C-alpha cells in the first residue's frame, strides 16, 4: 500500500493517515492485502479476512476508500 501512495504522489498525505487513529488502523489492515488473496478459496477464515478488508475500505470514520477519494 505504501508503494501505491508513492506512485499516486500521496506521500505527504501519509501524515494524515498517521494522525487519524481509525484511518491508521484501517490502513494497517489494508496493507496486509496482496494479489494472491484474490485467488484464495472461500472458507470461514478467508471470508473473515475479506470482511475485515471491506470494513477497512468502507468505514465511515476513517475508511481507506473515502480517504483516497478525497485526492481523486
């Protein structure tokens, strides 16, 4: 995820992530994602992980997707 910030030119805005507890927690959750997870089978553990990622993306108070949309 940090590499994506650099590619998007958002390194300076990373301080905002560090200063917002909810966003920081959600960012940490999303940083665990990798493309191999896309191809994992669906079982209870993978479903739980997917739900964590969705929550981190969609959280109204510090969701990663809402934060990224501010800079689109």
